C-alpha cells in the first residue's frame, strides 16, 4: 500500500496550483496532478466497484506518473481544462457526446472519491457560484449587502434606479470564449437609467445601488485562517479588477470578529473549505458596519496577493493534514 496522497485537479498552466504543489513537495507529501481534459493518450484510467468493494478504486495514469485513487486523502480542485476543449475538433454532436461521457464518467469518479477531503468540492463550487445565492446567504448571516435588483423588466429597473441611484450594473458570469478561444470580462460599471430600454427583456440583469465606499477589501479564507488585504487602484477605478493587477496598492487590514465569524458560517453553509470574499468599506474598517459584502468567489485566484506565501502555507497545511489523519469530505 502506498502513502496517502493529494490529488491536484487543474490545468497545466495553473501557476497558483504550482505554489501549493511545491509546498507539498517540500513536506514530502505525495502529490499527483491531473487535468481530466487530457483523457486519451495523456490520461488513462481503470476503476472498479462491486461486492466487497463499496468505493471506487483503481489506477489513474498520466504522462508523468500513476496514482491509486483508493489512496487519495485530499483533492485540491482548482481549474481543470473544460472537457469540451479536448473534443473541439469533432463535429458538434460527437463533441457534446464525448464531453458529456467524460464529465459523467471520469468526472463522476473523481468527484466522489470515498473519504477524500475536497478543497473545494466542485458541486459546492457550482452551488456557491450563483450571485443571488451568495447575496441571500450573506444577508441571512447578518452581513450588509447592497440593495440589489435582478430583473429583465425595464419598468422595474427604472424604479430601482430612481429609488437607489446611482446604480451599478454587473454581469452574473464572465464572457464565454469566442470562436478563437479567447475569454473576456465586463466589469462592474455605472449605468444611466436613461439608457434602459426594452432590450433588457432579453436576459437577466443585476443592478445594485452604488456603495459610497472608502476602499475595497479582498478576504481569503482557507479553513480557519483568514487573510485580508485592502486594495486600491491607482486611478480610483470603480472595479479594481479591470486594470493592471500589478499596479494595485495593497495594505493588510484586520477583520472585525463578527465579520470573520460570518465568513466561516458562509463557507459552512455552502460546504466550502476556501473562498475569496470581496467587500466594500464605508469607513476605516474597524467596525462591522463598515463592511459591505459584494461577492465570494468559491474558486478564486490568490497567487497575486502580497500574502500569497502565507496562503500557500495554509493550503499545504490543510491538504497535508488530510493525508496524515485520513481525509473526510
């Protein structure tokens, strides 16, 4: 029997996962990295279940190593390549069929490894990725949230703007890939209610009252550890994410105890171990009332933050502890 290992599910280009893998290697914790979209010559597998063997077990083989799935104690689920990219050369029906079979077959096994601790489980990430669910959960936990309207009705949008203006528009998701495979983003932006027309009926829109903020805070929570950085864009942009992240200004900030407790409750509500929270500040941040919840990315990026080294250690701690004491999802 081999030693318990950490399975890292992500793409080859994921430099954030590289940090955690390096930290685990330094601790001599066995690690296997796999991108499920490599299925084919670059990834083969055979797993079984049956009488006397009530959990999936078998071998996963990549170009560089083999892993016994029954020995996986922890899964670091990051950002694997979509299965559809693997089959992009096929006609549409064949592509969709092959991608669905891979997702439900290989993905179905990888997402249900008995006794493994997931950071985070993909089903929990999916559930926590809906902004309406995020805002409702945050509000129910006592966090302040901006007045928000989700609508496709021009009359309701106009009434909301009249009551809560100035108003910000946000997308629920990023832009999908274009025909060349490139992705994009539509940043949070102020909108003029005079521009509202019947085209709003085409899809759902999210409008929020603009918060008169004094700053923004990114809070990264890994297990019980909390890392907070106040962030400012040099140009004072409404949405700091739209510019050069290398030019952002950072300063560590303390999180009030009631806010920190609410963040742990939030993660627990969604079955998450890790999350990246964004807040708007309306004061100096010392009082809980200064903190307005904006959103939580349940699979957010953190490698660019000044305290990325400490966050890496927190991930390595929680993953390696699972290998020592036996994982538990």
